[in-house]
């Protein structure tokens, strides 16, 4: 198996997708921010000094998905048609579970946009409550669904 982001001489390059057909594409990624129960309560009860932690993190994730090509050197800029972020408090973690779904009609997939959305949403959560807990852990960021294009559908095992 060859890596598409390298040419015959091993130099990094942006993959030419101009001959690929435009198809509906979707990707979902997930991750979590693990924290103490007290910090989780601070977030869910709306007592964080910086404001609405989950609302700000949701917006940050949406913005990040739209800026992915500016952050990842060989990522194509894409006309994103939809970004959703679900931020779910989970007392059993304890922490916040984050899921992002990104859609486009294009010539390449949106896995990087979904991963970036989750990553930045998690970082935003961390930033907004780091004053009360510096030991939070961002974890398990990965793609759970990818569909569209030549390689077809991928779903991570549950």
C-alpha cells in the first residue's frame, strides 16, 4: 500500500483529486475530555467563570472544521455543507463526550474536518475550565464513520 501524500521521490505533495467524481461525503469523529466530577458539575450547572463552556466549544468546533485546510498542510479546502457537534456530559467518565459530523459534496473526504472539529472543541473545553483543573485529559479522538467516494463506507467497531 502506498501513501498518497508522497510522490515517487518521497516528497510530500497535495494529492490531485481533479479527476475524482463529486460525491456526497460524510465523516463522524469522537473524543472526550475527562475531568473531575466537581469540574463537570461546574460546566453542567453553568458556573464556569468564562461562560457557557459547551456553547463556546460547539462554536469553536464548527469554526475549526471550516479552517481545517489552513491548519493541516496537505488538506484540501472543501465546501462544507454541514457541521454538527454534540457535547454530552457523562458522569460515568466523568467528563464531556464530543462528537462531530461533517458533510460535503466534493472530490475528497471530510475525516480531517471532523477530527479537527472534535480536537478544537475538546481544547476549548480544556481552556475554559483549566483554571479549576489542570489535570484534565483529552482522549480517544478517532473517526467512527466515513462514507462516500471510491473507498466507500467505513464504520469503526463499537
